[in-house]
């Protein structure tokens, strides 16, 4: 077993990354009692910890200011080893000293493949239906291109690279589940029906291409709902529009349950410290 940078045996997923969303309230009152040299020291410590985490292999840490009194600041952390995820979360929480950052919400999830993407067998059937001869070189090329495309696509989902803060400053996070009610039970639907319904969902999603980036991470068995939805946009209007439009899609209108919503503004840790008057 490989040893993690924590000194304990690494806890690695069979594939993909652990994802932690952290939301804190900044306790201004105890902070205001500190001497200015002490404040500077602690502020520098937070910035140092953020840089240290960002320097860990295969790890991304994204700080943001939270726009509502639900929280003041937060972090999204992606890293393979659960030991590292746990240690980094604790380091961030303690970075300004005891009692300064109060956790108000958090989410543990993992990146995952999509269950509903087109399989090679389905694509083969589509090509045959188009009348392309399965023994032709054209057919073979199309299948090879398809597999290449799907492989790249799956890698992006399972090992995502978070977009640049400057270009995608608006961050939105909320947990969601699929309904398990008597008449409306997503999990009691046959796979083919779920796949067809998800096709409609994805069709709406694709009309937001270039305007909204989504990262759907699975949290069944890990946290209180089944997925974490992380959206990035250039402005809040796009977030509001996609979430509203999807509410009319059957996958959401019939089957979705939502948790709390958070809107954040991504910024460098130094700007975040300024925003919080640290
Ligand atoms: O894998 C893919 O990206 C292609 C198809 C796709 C799947 C399988 C897809 C596309 N999504 C998938 C799965 Mn989605 N998504 C959400 C929300 O607020 C709401 O009503 C729902 C929250 C948004 C905004 C969104 C956006 N999606 C899922 C799942 C897992 C379901 C399961 O496995 O049962 C959830 C919970 C979920 C929720 N989705 C897209 C988008 C967008 C923008 C796309 C298009 C992506 C693209 O083509 O670039």
C-alpha cells in the first residue's frame, strides 16, 4: 500500500478523486481582539496553507468568498487520497487559530463516471442504422474516433481540471438526490427509461455549453444526499437560468430533491483575506 503524504497508508478510490466542499463563518469578534501583528501572522499562515495544499500532487484547492450570511468563505478541494483530504480540511479550519473559522456546511463526494453515456454497442447500432457497412474502413475509423472521444470525455469527468478563476468567477454549489417516493421512484425505473430521461437533461445542459461548466460528484453513502452539483459561470444570470430551465425537465421536475444552495465568488487567497478584513 502506498504511503500518503500524511505518513499514514493512503486511502485511494479505485478511480477518480475525493472532493470536499467546505463552508466557514469568520468569527469577527474574537478576531478583532487580536493584535495587528498576530492578525498578520495568522493571515499569512492561511495563505501559506492554501499554497501548500495547492502544491500537493494531483490536488486542486479553490478558495471563494460566499455571498450570503450562510457562510463567509469556503474551499473546494479535489485530491485522490482521503487521508490528504481529511488533513487538508482540518488544516484549513485551524489556519486562523482556534475559534476563528466555524464550519457551517460541508460536503464529501467523489468524481465519478456517468452511467448514461453512449456505449460502443449503441454507437455501432446507430452507424448500422445509418447504413454504414460494418466491414468498411469508414466504420472502423468512426468507432476508433468514438472510443477516443469517450475516453477523453470520461477522463475529464473523473479527473477534472477546474476552470480558471478569472474567466469563471461565479461558483455555485448544492447537493441533490433523486426521489424515492411511491409513484416517483427514480431507482425503481428501468435503466433504459433513466437513460432516456437523462438524455433530455443533457440536451438542455448542452445548450449552456461555454456559459456554464458543471461538475457532478457522487456522494451516495458519503454524505446526506446523493450528488454534489458544482457549477461555474461568468455571471450569476447563467446559474439562475440553467437551474430554472432544468426545473421544467422531467429529471428535475419529477425526480429531483435539492439541498441548500451556496453562491461564491472565486478569488485569490490574498483578495479573500482582504474581503474578510483579515
Ligand atoms: O455526462 C455528461 O456530462 C453528459 C450527460 C449528463 C449526465 C449523465 C449531464 C449533462 N448531466 C448528467 C448527470 Mn447534469 N446537471 C445536474 C444539474 O438543478 C438541477 O435541476 C440539476 C443540477 C445541473 C445544473 C446539471 C447540468 N446531472 C447528472 C446527474 C447524475 C444523475 C444520475 O447519475 O442519475 C445529476 C445529479 C445532474 C444534475 N448536466 C449536463 C448539466 C449540464 C450543463 C450538462 C451538459 C454538459 C455538457 O454537455 O457539456
